[in-house]
C-alpha cells in the first residue's frame, strides 16, 4: 500500500484556504467600520478641544486687557514686600552712601580675589602694603546692617551707594539679599567689579550695578546730606538731631567703610558725631536706623 499523504493534505489545504478567505473578508469589513467610527469620534473630540482652546484664549485675552486697563501689578522677589510707587503720597526716605570701601581686586596666584588682611597678609607684605587697610568685611557688615533694618523692610530705604577707595561707584538695590558669609559676599563683589553688574536669577533686573561718578547725580535735590565722624566737634543724640529736620526732606547719610581715617566729601552739608567713642560702620548705621524708626514710628 502506498502512502495517502497527497489526498489528505489536498483536502485540508482547500478547506483551510476557503475558510481563511471568508474570515479575512469579514475581518476587513469589521476593521473598516471600527476605523471609521474611531476617526469620527476623534474628529469630534479634536473639534471640541479646539473650541475650548479658542474660548479660553479669548477669555485670557479679555482678562489681560481688563487687567491692563485696571491696576498695574508690580512683581518683586519672593519674600520681599512691595514698596508703593504712588508719587503723590510719597513719604520721605533715606539713602546711605558708604565711602572709601576697601574692595580691591588683585591676582593672587592663578585667580583674582578681593584682597583682605586675613587671607592675603603675605601677598600684601611682599607688595609693601599695609594689611590693616584691607578690610572688605567692614562693607559686608555695613550692608547687612542697612538691609536688615526695619527702615528698609518698611519701604523707606531708597538706595545704597558704595564708593571704593579706588573711586569705583556702584549701587545696591534695597531688596537685595546680601549673603551672610563673607566668602560668598566676596565672590559676588568680585563678579560685580569684573562684569559691572549682577542680575536677579531668572530676571533682567540689575540688583547691583556699577555706575558713573559722582554720586551727587543720583541724590535727591531736596535732601539733607549728613556725614559722620568721631573727630567732629558736634556731638549729638540721634533722636534729637532728627527731630530738627523737616518731615518732607529725604535724608542722605554718608558713613566711612574703612578701618582708619576720615571721610572728606564736598557734598556733605553737616558733620556730626553720635558717640563719645569710635564706632564701627555697622554700629553707626544701627544707631541711625534706630533714630529713623523712632522718627517715622516704625516698630
């Protein structure tokens, strides 16, 4: 007997082919109907989404237009109060000028640094300079005393100007947050003196900026310009002295930010002493801010 592979295989192949063709045709029709349904539903969903977007876009544009026609919003740094900008009801403020600040840049080794008496004593000695005159920490402490005062938090501080011993003048905005540690402060000052400005993170606002001399270009015309010196013969109490100044005038206080010496500026109208003992710049500023807080009823 011979094998029957050909007969069995032939019948099975015919049946399977006919069955597959019919099923394929049915499946294709079902898939076409499903795709048509999906495309219709997807088109409807896309139309609804576009309609919603156009509606929300129109509503946002209308809200922006109404906001512009109404009030103008002032954006400041987080955690800092916004100072009112109404010039009609503007209250008098204070400006601090720190003179003769020891902020000198030099190349020590392979990098540029702000010279100070503690870290660069050998470098200063080799270059025949007195290390006691290089005290950038005095400026750091003075700025912290000004910016942390209740007078600044109440919005009465207009600006702070720092003039180095080499004659470089730069402005510090009242809402700047000065680093607490000296090393970070020195790094910021080094960047400022090299790039001439420091901007806020994510903003174009200049928080510290090198400006042109003289400082009198930026001082209000109707202001009292007062200097402080231990050697002055006019020893006064800060509270009594401030009570004699008109309420409508802005105040400009000039304080020396050096270790030794006396400030000598032509624009100062009056030199006073507020203690029988020599005070640091930070202590002098603290007494000034305390007198201003009492004068303006700032708690």
